[in-house]
RNA sequence: CGGGGCGUAGCGCAGCCUGGCAGCGCAUCUGCUUUGGGAGCAGAGGGUCGCAGGUUCAAAUCCUGCCGCCCCGACCA
């Protein structure tokens, strides 16, 4: 993509309303614009990040056997009356009336809808297990939206739902999602720690939240340093092997980890040696629940078992805050100059900077590199604008692409370009004809090493 | 929902107290000179001063009502 043809409205100054760093950087980097309290438009750069996050979510969901579908944002109130949650949800639920005075709502989640679909169309134990997910916009009319997309009212969420004939099978489904979540966040270059969670208004009896560490996180977290040594990206898992999956879950739930609301200081001190105790802050980016029959019972979701008797389906639900992740990643990965994207979720792999737009030799070298890099399968943002060097550097650092390829007359004299790593700031002179290989190598390194 | 603050050009702000031509910086556009870390000079464009009513010869400024946004708290993925 040529910057001259891209829409990247960066801001030099901090917008006044932005308090936390991710909100500030997302506005400044031209990723989002606010429409009303807690509701945002995603501009091209931000949209590319969302897409990267969704791609990874989809890949890991598919690997774990989940099927993608798409349910609507608008739901009939009737569905929620059946589960009894229509009144429970209170003013947080955005209620809408259509022209015929039908009561509708903008969905805050989809348990009722998916359960109704399963109840309607699944009659036999032979049709189970099923695990269905979608990625869709949700709306919760928070009393006070804040922190940009971190706690907006409208948010993009992957929510998945499992349906099984027995509690044992349901727990196995829960475990598969647990492991899929470990892999998903690791694939994004994040260190996410699973923590046992209160089930809250959504209910159920088994639940974990996944938090990524960031100084600006909303929750205080207490955990065993052992988590920081685990590498979920390296997990090899056979999802068909319930016991192997359960072993991974056991491994990741054994060390102490808790958010402040359920933290037990006495247990923490007893179970974790002092030198391994870590207190920090975290941002919740995923939450999984095993419900048992909490929704399937009131929604009358049953199947006929092998013995011809009706059994109530066992269900679970599994959420990932897709739009929230975009902000959470920035909270966890930025510096004074701007965003520092982990490679897997970066809007482009690299930025190609033409330091002397209009100079025939520099333009030609950049054009050649631009084409070669793209032909190699890399996503390139080519800064072909006529701005000054300082402005180009500042802008590229602000938007945080993992690598910069810098081309100017100075280096071209020797047939070289400069390659710069955004995270470390390290630079390296590279012969023009070696740039593609160098970048290809750099951009396909596993996350965490770039 | 309680408490506080703010709405003036794309962004950041001044002007309001004490009513009298709507300003500044950055950004944008044109020209020239510059060109490896947010350039210089010269010129130009851009505003229902959040909305509605009122007071006044005259309202961004004073009064009333409303709306929106932000921050703190309770709440929450």
C-alpha cells in the first residue's frame, strides 16, 4: 500500500478526551474515530489490526473444531424472556421497538439465540457435540463507557458455544477451548494468563478469564512466576485426545493466579514461594464458562439419547474481546514514540520509507523494493509522500510497524538500505538486493523473538 | 445515577470575568528555497463560537432551558 493512497489521518497532538495510552495512540495513529460515547469507527489502519486479530481467532477456533457462523446484532425480546434474562439485564441492554411495536434488543451476547437454534434443529445425541462461534458486534449500554475501545458500549467479540450430551463431554469441550485460547493469545504474540473467575451474571459453575499483563490494566493480578516461563505458542495439542487436552489445562491451572476480586493472600503466600510471587495489573481479553444446563434447561434444549430418553444438553460459552484486544495489545506494547505491534497483529509487516521522494534514483530504488517485497508475500506500507525525513520517521514509529526499510541517497551511494526494528530500535545496513530475504526472514520469525 | 469539568477551524487552545470586526499554534492549499529526525520565506482557504429561547442598539461573552463529551465514584467483557 502506498501511503499517498492510504487514509491515515495521524494527529500530531494528543486529543484531549483520551486518557489512557491505547486510546491516545489509536486516535493519534488514525486507527479509530469516536462517533458517540463508547462507539467508534475503525479507519483502515485500525481495521487491518482487527482483521489480523480475527484471522488468528478463526484459525485457532477451526483447529479446535469450532464452526463459524453469524448471528444478527438485533434479537427479539421474546428470546430473552424465555431464559429469564430480559429483566435481569437491566438498563445495560439496549432495547429497541420497531414500527410494529415489536420489542427488540441489540444483543449483548448470544446464548439465548444459539441455544434456541440448537434446540430447534438438533434432536439426537448423534448430532452432538457441536461447537459454534461467530464474530459479531455487541452492545452493552454501560453506565460509563471509557478508555476508548477498551470499554466501549459497542464492541466486536468472538463468542462461541459448545453443546454436549453429558457433563463429561461438556467439560472436555471447555478444556478444548481453554487450550485454544492459550494458543490464540500466544499466536498474537501475547502472554495471557488464565485465572479462575467468578461466573457473575452470566452464570455457570466453571469459568476462567484470560488476562494479558499491562501496567495500565484494570485489574490487579497475583500469580506465580511459573506462568511467565510457559510458552503456549509451542504447545502441541491433539484436540481429539481429551486426556491430553485435560493435562494441558491441569498444567496451566495448577500454579496460583487470581484477580483482585477473588485473590486470597493467605493462599498466595502459602502456595507460592516469595521469589515467584508476581503482583501486577492485567486486562481481561477472554472469558470462558461451562454452564451445564443453565441455558439449555429454560430454553428446553434437549436431545434423545441412545436409550431413547430425553437429555438436557450441556453447554458452555467462550468469549474473546476482539476490539478490546486491539487496545489491550497497545497497552502491553508501546513506548514514548508510539505503538509497537507484535508481528502477527501488525497492520503491515513493514514500512518502506522513501527519504527523498522526487529524487529519481531514490524513487527507483524504492519502487523496485516495494514490488519485490510485495511479490515475496509481505504486507508493505510504502511511504512515498514528499514529507521530510523527521516527519516520516515519527509517523512510522507512531503507527508501530515492526520493521522499517529506510531508503535515502546517503545509503544508496553504497547500494544499501537501512533496516530498523521498531521494538529494539536496532538498525542494520543491508544491501538492496538482500533486503527482501532479510525482511522475509524477520517477518516470519515466531512471535516474541522479533 | 451522584460529584466535578468542558463544548470557539481538522487537532490543541486563547478570547468570556469587564458585551463592540472571531483569534493563536499546528495541520491544509499555492509558489520558491530546502531535504537522514516533526524546515524557512511569501501568500491563501477554512467558523451555524454545541442547540434553543431571553436581555441588549449590539451576545462567543450576560440570563434560562436543553443537548453532547470528558474525568472521579458505584457498575462492567
